[in-house]
C-alpha cells in the first residue's frame, strides 16, 4: 500500500500539474509520480508521458517499479535508450510512457516529433545548468507540456543558482524570472 504522504504527493501533482517533488531518497518519488501519471492518463488530462532519467535508472528502475505495484501493472512502458534505431522504434511506439536518458534529450527534440504532454524529470538537478544542451532542448518543447514533474532530493547541489533552470522547466520564469540574469 502507498503511504499517506505518497497519497498526498499524488494529489499535489494532480492538482498543480507542474511541480517539483524535492524529497529525500527512499520516500517513493518513483511510485508516487508513476501513480500520478497513471491517474492523469486515466482522466485523459494527458495522453503520453516522457520520463527523463539517468541512463542506469532509465534502464533498470522505472519499468521494474511499475511491475511491483498492482495499480501500475497496466501501464505500457517503453525504455528508449540504446542505439538510434532502437530509440527511434521505441519512441514511435504507442506506449503510455516512454523512458529516455537525459543525454538523449537534444537528439529527441531535434529528431522525433514531440508528442508528450507530461514530462517527469528524475534527478532534475541534472538540468541545473541553463547553458546545457539538454536544458535548451527542453525549453523548446515546454509549450507542449501540460504537466511537468521534477524529482530530486538535491535541488540546489551547489547553491541557489542551480534552482533557476529547474523551476523554469515548471513555470517558464513566472516565479524566478524569465532569464538567469534577472534571477541573479
């Protein structure tokens, strides 16, 4: 069974649509966000979910976690790592959820027609650099994203300056300013 706090986090994600779950390791961010995504798919609020994760986590955690929970077993999850042909085939499938590693985000944005209206970023602190290719690529497709969920236990690993790019993915500058200079 889900813990009470996980049920609260699921309700938070469903209500806010674009948010961050900045929680310590072991508190169930993966299950919580998969459940919220499943609920939002069931409610037809979103139609496809993209999960961006570190490579090892993309390959070994997300699909396996869904298999551990009865209420998530129905989800069709495709792992979209590996060579270009394998990634392309997986990304063009009609899966509910596609899981890709963060290094392939620029490639994805440049080569595959964007069709995800929910994005879950596992270890969102990997988007802490506003000049990185992955951040710039995601910035191009934010207008198509109805729900953005950032997951991390360390949102500011080297100081508050790391927070601006992550929150920009959620609100496109509404809270912390439209550009890094204004934030500084």
